[in-house]
C-alpha cells in the first residue's frame, strides 16, 4: 500500500513539473522577453543605488527578485560586497522612486543614486 502511495505521489509530481515546463500555456519569462524586445533602446535607463543592510547572497537575491517584479525592469544586479544595486529599466514603465521604494520595502536603506 505504501508503494502505491509513493508511486501516485511521484506521478503527480512529474505531471506538475511537465505542466510548468513551458511547453504550453503562458510562460512569464517568454512574455517578459517579448515585451522587452519590443522596447526601443532609448527608453532604457541604467541606475546604481547605494544600498545599506545587505550582508549575504540571500540579500542580493531578495533585491534582485523584487526588482525583477517591477514593471519595465530589464536587468537587476545586487552586490552585498560593493553595497550597490544596478538596474537597467524602461523609463516609460517605471521610475527611480518606484525602484527605490521596492528596495526599501525589502528592509534595506538606499543611501545614494547615480544614473549611468
């Protein structure tokens, strides 16, 4: 009986993984890529934020994840060793204040901002 339960659970897991593989339905990464490729280069802006409070790779990933959820963000990188976050974004879809607030909502402090 235990073997049957394990087999059923594994089958369900494999099925769930197949449905998320991008072979059908909406794929958010593909959709985002298509939207970004249709934006003209002159609409992209690059900004560097000086950020306090990052102490590890997990902090970098948290900020990067928050930035990637913001509309118009093309590239987001964070470095706890350098204490900065560099973001390339579509200036027609978001702005510096929105990006700064997203970083601060994660619990970090933005101490400076430089356009690149």
